[in-house]
C-alpha cells in the first residue's frame, strides 16, 4: 500500500514564491531586520522597536501565504505614539523603499506577485505596532 501526500496547488505556489523571494533578496533583507532588531534590543527603550523589526524579518522571510492583520490591544494610545515615533525614525523611509520596489516590479508581468508582497511589507513597515503577521 502506497501513501501519496498531495500538496494543494496554492501551497506549492507559496513555497515556490518564498524560495524565489529568498534567493533574490529576501534573506539579505531579513538578516538586516534581525541585526537591527538585535541592536535595538540592547537597550530597554529599544526593545519594543526591536520586536517590531523581528516581526518584519519574519514577514520578509516568508511573505507568500502570510497576512498582516490589525490586532486589538490594550495599549491603543501607546501603539499610536510608538507608530509615530517609528515613522519619524525610519519607518517612512523603509515604506518608501518597499513602494519603489513594488512600482518597479509591477512593470513586468512576472514581477506582479512579488510587487504585491512588497506592498504587504510596506503596510507593516509603515506602522507595525498594533498589527500581527499570520
């Protein structure tokens, strides 16, 4: 008796998309977020921002099949303040880089799925507090 494991089509495409993403820059970008998160976590004040860098690194590693969803948290006002601080200290720049990459990838038909992932990363890198990656 033989057992055959059948992987659904969309999961195979997610795996293939993630592998291509990793080879063409996703791994390097995720390592940058991880290094930045480790540096931020060296100080007590930087820990919340370092954790957001780790969240971005996780999405940078596996963007296909992942979703960014808003989370209701008890720190509503604090997350707004942290998002504004994040925006002023590099979040806007990071989001604009993802927007530029998405624009350049939308020019080709083959790049459209990757451009959509950059838009997802742009959403999270613009204001990461109060959002979760599923």
